[in-house]
C-alpha cells in the first residue's frame, strides 16, 4: 500500500511543478488537462487506500527520512493513512479533482491560466501533507503551506487592489493564530518529549490538567484562525475576491476545515479537558448563529455562501467540542460535497451574468440555466438539512448529540440556526432563479456553463443527495480510532418529535423565503424602511466588527508604526548610523593628505608616528615602574 500513499501525496506536487514550467507562456489547455489527470491519480490512490482500510487493513505508516534529530528531538518525514486521514484524503482529492476540471472552463480566458493551476495543485499538495503527517511538526508544515497557497490564490488577480488586500488579510490573520498553534506544539514537545501523535497521545494521560488545558487552548487558537472562528473570522468573507474555483476548494472542503481536523485528530487531548471542549462547542454554536445572521441580509452571492461555510464550521466545532468527533468529521465530509457544488454553481451564474454578484440584479435564470438551477437547489436542500439529502444525516446528528449530552442551550441555538440557514439559502435561490428577469435592464444575456463543467459537477450533485447512506459504514470505520459512540435519545417519541419538528421548522423557513423573494421584481436602492433599520444595518455591516478592527486596531497600529518610524527609526537609529558613517567619512577626508604620494609629507607623518609610539612606550613604562606609587596616590584621593 505504500506506493499508493506516495502517489496520493506527491502527484499534486508533480502537477504543481509541471504547471509552473509554463507560467511565463500563454495559456496551454494541456496544462490544465495534465494537472487534472495528476490530481485524479491522487484521488484513485486515496480511494484504493480507503478500500484497504474499510476491509480491515492496518493503518499504512511510512517514514521517508529523518527531518530533525538533535539531542532527544527526533522528527521524521512520516506519514500515516488511518481512518481519519483517509477520510480527509478522499474529501480533498475528490473536490480538488472536480475543481481542477471545472477550472479548465472557468479560467479559459484568463491570462494566468497556467499559473493558476500551479498554485491550485500546490495547495492540494500542502493539504495532503497536513492531513497525512504522523506528527504535529509535519502537520504544521502543511498548515503553513496551505496558508501560503491561499494567499497566492485569493490574490490571484493581483491587479485588483481589493484582491491583494483580501489575500494579505487572510495571510496576516492566520499568522496571528499560527503563533498560538506554535506555542501549543512547543508545549506538546516540552511536556511529552515527542511530536509524534501516538507518543504524545500516550503521554497526555500522565500530565496535569493545567498543562493539558494550556496545550488545548493554544492548539485551538491555531484552529480558530484557519477555520475562521470568531474573532478571527473576517478574512473568510473577504477571501471571496479570489476566483470562484478557489472559493469552492479552499472555503468549502479543505483549508477552512483544517482547524476541525486538528481538533478531531487531537481528540485524545480534548477528552482529558472537557471544559475546553465545552468552550469550543459553545463558541461553535455562537459562530453558527453569528454567521447565519449576517447571511440573511447580504447582497453578494459568494459572501452569502461564505457566511454559510462559516456557520457550518460552527456546527462542526460544536460537535467536536462535545466529544462527537466522528459526527464532526462526517459533517465535514458531507458539507464539502454540497458546499463545493454551491460555489461552483455560483461560478456558473457569475460567468453567465458577466461577474455580477448581486442576486437582486438577477432573477428568472432557471429558464436559461436549468442544470445550474437544479444543482444549486439540491445543494441548498442538503445545506438546509432536508431529508433525505446529505445535510439531514450530518446536521441532525449534531443536534442529536447536543440534546443527548443535555446541552440544551447549544441545541437550541443550533436548531434556530438551521431555520436561518434554510431561509437565506432559498432566499438566494429564489432571487437568482425565480421571479422577473431583472438582469435584462442591465443588458446582460446569460447562458449556461460549458457541458463538461456541468458533468464535472455531477459527482458532487450525486453525493449531496446520497452521502447520508454512508453514515453507518463511516461510523463503523472510525469508531476505534475516535472512540466513537452513537448518540441515542432514550425516548423514541422525543426523537421523533425532534426530527419531525426540525423538518417542519426548516420547511417553513424555505416556504417563507420563497413567498418573500420568488416573485421579486425590483432592485433595492437602500432607501426602504427595512434597509434603514438598525438591525439591518447592524447585520449588513457585520456587526461593525471590521470597522472596529480598522479604526481601533489597524489605524492605531499604523499610527504607532509611523511614530516609531519618524521619531525612533529616523531620528535615533538612522541618525546614529548616519552620524557614525559621517564621522568615519570626515576622518577619511581630513587624513587623505597622508596618502598624497609626496615623499616629504610622508616622511613627516612617519616621524610624527614614531614620536607618538615612543611617547606611548615611555608613558606605559613609567606607569608600570611606579604602579604601586600611583595606586597609593589614587587610594588616598578616594578613587
């Protein structure tokens, strides 16, 4: 099985390097085709490994070489394929393969076609390193790799100032969180003597609760940044400035779920510190509601889907914090399918609408984009958790876990959020595909996406509908490594009421969204009473958190930097360096005559130097001879 591990891991790297060979040349279609085939080979290898694990095979563990070996520190380039990592491998490679194929059509007219595939494949390689490493150091290498690649992909259209700003925001905010993660990794080694998962997990049980708590907190800080949890969440929506396939890959199935993977992988740590786990679950529930509320009023199609991603990440953290790691991982997998489908469908709409993002300027598109309408509707049904689509099995299990663990506040928040999710999802669908054809007043002539792009999206469509049937086999696969257990509501009547009640609540939210927006006929101009209300403005401006960051953190930091630059750097540091240089330069100017080449002048300087040396010799000789007398005189003077 080792050869399949190597193919799954390194095929994306080969794809990136191959595409990089042509970054300085005009678009070459075969670059995208070859890159896609290499990513597909990684998918096939991951599938073979999945079948091996499902058949009861032992985890595949390889150590390629030693990375660091000094004193007691030993860190190899080691990789492991077990029940958790193979799940992530399948999710990453499946979505990546589809996104690569889709991008051949989406980026067809872009001058950076070849460069795009190089960045995209490099991102996949970094993600595979992250999920396949057998130690925290290797995970951190992949962690930083996806951060770098996301910077390149979010800011891919670097000629747009807003894109470069969004890329820098994502990069810097993640670096802040990564400092916390580094401290957590350092604490793991300091207290356990190893960074290998198996060794560290075995040693955790011997540590005191306070130490484990600090390790868990600092590792979770890293997860907060990568998975955009409050208050490090603002970069996620702004990252929509990148190409839509980037949004589908990074913000649906891979990078933003890395934080959830970290908590799931470190489950044996968080089981020992349930208070930290409860905090993670509570924060996750808050973020789920917080993000959903902002999606209610937003008028940017991609940002609405991004807020949805943020909200669903909250669900995943809520499950992981409650110890339901397998539930969190299953929702991660199911969410990847229907959320990537939503993003790619949004890409189709953007192409058809000449990059227009305001759904209020669309309407009636199902007449010309029937397949995209079907796909986005089914993806939205899955996102809303309607039976029998994928989201029903994953989201309802999270609700069931919260209820079974008697965390009724978390359960209530997540249930209410489910209704909001259904409302804003079908608000978007209704505004884009139903109602009057408002786009006509803007002179837009929409069209359906290329057929091969729709075919590439079809596996996501199928999985969004049927992924729920894999729930039981998935549970059986991961139950050993994650110490999973099923959550049962003791009263079947209570369980039935919960399930039916949730479905009715969600269905009513969908019907209300359709009733309100399916026949929409105008483009809001910001003058209505609702748009001028306090609540609307609060939600539309993201609770003024970006404004707070800009006014009280960014500007304050900038002003402080300018003070240090003008007062300290220029007037002290630069002045000192320039003063020393000036003295040396001036001395050189004044002593230049010594090297005039005039024999008489040089002889004078030689005599002067000789006299000076003899004078010093006499002074030092007298000092040595009369040292005792000199010391007694100085002592008498009190020196």
